[in-house]
């Protein structure tokens, strides 16, 4: 997902037709007493110690056996709740594969997208993994809208590539094909995303007093609902998400994609600047699953092969 200081982000350049196929894809609290608790603890420690990359983790995380992940879990198919309430999607599947390398569980905790980096700063999360675009602004803690320094920034481990798309109610495109075509119209977006940043940027270019009316929401599902109800002329989100919505919402009868995706850039796992050891452990784990084929299996499962990366770069966003 692409927050002004967080893409669903500020700028990145054609979220890769990569993910077109996505649309098709579709689809501890341990209780016990006495010796049982001790047995579970020993088993967990043994499992962590036997993992090939466990030694790369900070001792505190290795001992806890858990990495706390901040995520906006309403961004299908990247991360979302299935019918049983389980967190599923591209990010959780990749995290599970990386967890086997590190000997820990990745515990996804739900939060609004534009608060995830703040959650890292306050140590509520160890990392954020939420379709967040790696940008120079986020790396440097710069607000994309104002250009002002707002924090120390974060480091990213890049794991996927995607762009941003516009969608409209099906059959009601109003000749919208590019961002410039939105002048004088209303668009619904998720707050803190690259889609919101682009809408603000493009609105400044509109002439004749015909600015873009921007409605920003806490999550992408709310933005979709607004477009579906006819309250906005268009919506915008990361291409994988927009394509998935077009395919699944109303059985494919609610929306259609218009124009080409733009701002293709890497998704990154975000960690605090001070968490260099965790960053390097995550990079090693991602490289390991790329090499052993588990990464490709996850990407193929969700039909997003075109957005796959070949190596785990750190701070590769521009």
C-alpha cells in the first residue's frame, strides 16, 4: 500500500503491469501449568535455535520468538482478512516463509496505514509490512506534501514492485484515462498513500479553477465504498489492489480500470533506523527464500509474477 511519509507512497513510477494477474488470484497466548508451560518454552527455543538464520536476529527478538508487524490489514490481495478472520495475502505468506528461515513468527497487528511509521518510532511494532512504497522521502523522514523534515525516517528491505492505478464505476469512465483528466472531478483515496499524494500534486496543475476534489479515507475499502455508491467519480490505489477490486467487487460488475498504472516503485519492509541488525536479518531471510524458491511460490500463488524482485535490496526506492 502505497502515507505521505509512508506508499502506499509518495511517488514511485508505473506499478507494473506486473500485477495484472493478481486480480485473478483470489482470491501467544499459551495457557498451561507446571511442566507443560516449560515444555512449550523449551520447544520454541529449540525451534528458533535450529533455524538457519536465527543467529542474525537481535537477541531480544530471538528470545521472544515473535516479530511484531504493523500492517493495514484491509488491502486485498496484499494483506486482508479471509472469511474466517485469518490474516492472509501476499505479505503474510512471504512473512511466513521468512519466519522459517529466522525461527520466529511474524505477528501481524492491524493499524491504519498512515500511523504505521509512527508505530515503529514508538516501538509498538518491530517492522511495518503493508504494501508500503520505499521512497527517499520516507527513508529521510520528509513529508512528501510539505517537503519538511518530520522524523528520522526508516530503512526499507525491498520485496516487490508495483504502481498506482485509477478505477471508476463500471461503464462510467467519463473519459478519464490519465490523472490530468481528473481535473474538475472527485476522487476517493486512502489517506497517506501515493494515490493521495498524486491527486494533490495533479490538482495543483489543473487550470480554469477546476481542481481535483479529493476525499481521503482511513482505508482503501472505505474509498471503494464511496466510489461504488456514486459519491466519487473515481478511486485510486496500488495496481494489485485496484485490479483485485475490479475483479472481485460485485462479481466484477462494480468497477473498471482506466488508463495505465503510474509511479512504479518497490514495496519495502520498513524498520526503524536504529534497527540495523533486524534490517539485515530480514534482508538475509528474504534473499534466502528468493534463492530456495519459496518466494516464487508465493508470488505465483497470488498471480503477481510481474512484480517479483530478484534480490532483497535495502533502500532501493528513489
